[in-house]
């Protein structure tokens, strides 16, 4: 038995790890690569294995960098089951269709610009029909319920606390006389995060594939959120500007609405400052939340029971259509616009940035991780000029970065979670989903904790599981 690392190696997108046992191949995640358009496109279009030869896919959660290539996998011949929690399945169904729509729209937009330079058009990775075809392959499982998914392979999900339905994946692998327990963290969440239950320990394993996104950084204390967010709102409101928030439609958008709800009812937010949720996907996702109270923490369920739903707010308006979104360009009062994509690589937020990034009244609020080479990272780094849809724009807006909202465990939280595993049982830890500096720093920390073998795989590197 062995594992090959096909994505999210020495980087944070394209999560994909291939486990081979008893002649069968099980894929952990099938995520979209993001970053430089040409490089990401090349990686996304080709798999380093034959999709038709996969026995099954295990999906840790619905974020695009973990699920976004599933339609292409099915399009290229995959016939097996996609195992996920019920909440992940429901989120992925709406997210993949939205991704297909955005790819088509962005491809059309970029192609028009390329045509002016006599360049050939660009093609989306897959169609809406391809995304819809994925739904036939989902096999939903509850947490803590072991199931045999292949000869010698038993799957169990544990709550990872990252987004709705996100899971730590545990595989019991048996081949001949070998018996191996392998865990994959997916993306690991944080304790005391609003709405969701805390991450849970999955028990000792022999091998661990662990994310390392914030392996070299600590998040700011969560008790600073109210103070900093209140100050950002006040400052932008006073100068008559807009607050633009690139936000993932799953998790981050709902968490931001939760905090805005608190500020609004505490009188720390102007009553006439509208919040525009400019994302049909985020609206659909928020509806999915209502059907999965099994993922909520006690505080969230208590608020719902008391008819104080944190995701409902009087000053929230929804921009469903493209025309509704365009109308926000002419909205002259101070406001907050939450829109995808989370790394500002496309979607409606990119259009809002193009229209407002050169206005010094504007605030761009960064509330999540921005991968290397994405537009979001360039704004986070405050590069004086950035390209949006291939055109240069001066960065004159104020940029505020708040790591308090991260749904990823930071260095201390990762060390705390992984530190629960038995040193004597653990044969190797593989660090993925992190840039080099983050993974190397986390590796050093894990070795200090007494873990002997900590690997940082390169793409397509393969390891035997003995």
C-alpha cells in the first residue's frame, strides 16, 4: 500500500492525495488549483492518473480547493462513489454548479478582452452539465459511522470544525498481513469558532496527512474581532466609502454575518449601513446551513431555539442577479459588500475591486487566507499595481488584514491537535496544504514534540505505507 501526493504540495490549492491498496485507488479530495492563470489552468486540466481507474473519492469538505475538479474527474471517466458527510454533499452540489457558471462567465469576459488583441478565446474547465453529473456519485455518511468502501478499506469521518460538514478522514487499510490506520485532517478548524462544533480528535494512527496552512503563524486573539471590525466600519463610514470583503461563500460569509449581527444589535454599527451579500452561492449555502444543525455548537442551536438566528439581519440585502450586482457600482452611500471568490481570483468580488480599488475611500478587508500569486495575495501585500481581468489598476484603497477570522488552525492549534497522537504509534506525518515556510516551521515544531519522521512531499512524490 502507498500514498501519492498529487496536489496541495508545497502550496495550498489543488488538494489531492492518491491512496493505493489491494490494487485499488482511493482519491482523497479532488481540489482546484488556483494562482497564476496559465499555470493553474494547465494543472487543472490534466490528472496524473486515469480517472476511470479510481475506485472511489473521499471528500474532506466542500471548499473549491478540495472539491473543484470533481466535475472534470467525472467528465474524464470516473465511475465510482464520492464519499462525504451529508452537509458536505449538499454544499458541494450548489458550489460546483456555481463554479461551473463562474468559469463560463469569466472565460467569456476574458475571451472578449483577448479578442481585441487577436488572441484565441479561453475555455472553461467544465460545463454546468458536468457539474450536475457529479451529484449522481455522492454517497453521504454521518460522522463516526465506519463503512467499508473497498477491499481492505474502512472509512470513518470525524468533525474537523473547519466549515459546515468538514471532516477528518480516517482510513483503516488492510493488505495481506499489513494493517495501517491513516488519517487526513483535510482543513483543520479552530476551537470556539462561532456556529460550528470544535474539531474532534480521531484517535491514534500510524500515518497522518496534515494541513500546514498557518504552520508558521499565530492568529490574533478572537476577542479583538469586535474592536477592530468596529473601527474599520466607523472609519470607512465616516469617509463615505465601501468595505469590500472577498469571502468564501461557505463558512467565512456566515461567520461575518454572525459578527455583523452582534455589532448591529450592540449599537456598534450604523443602522443605515447596508450589508450586501453579492453572491447567489453564499445565499444558497446559508440556506443549506438550516438543514444541518448536527454541525452547530450549543450556542448556535440555543440562539435558533430562542428565535435569534444569527444569520438573519435587518440591514442585509441580497444581490441575486448580475444586474443587481452591477447596480452596486452606483450605490453612493457607505456600505459593506461581501462577495466571492474568497481569494479574489474571479467572481463578483473581482468586478467590485476593479470598480473601487483606485478609490481611497474604499476599504478592502482581508479576512481569510490568500494563496501565492492570487489577486487577494497581491492586495494583501499592498502591491502598488495589480492586474484584474488582465488590466492594470492602482491600489489606492485602504487594505485591512484580519487573521482573527481564519477557519484554519494556526501554528499553536495545529501543534496542540497533532500533539495528541501517540509518538510510538505514529510512523510518519506528511505536511500538505501549506507553503514551504509554513510547512517547514510546523515540521520543526512537530519534531520538538517528539515525532521522529515528518515529511513535506513534493508533487507526485510517492511513499510506501508499511
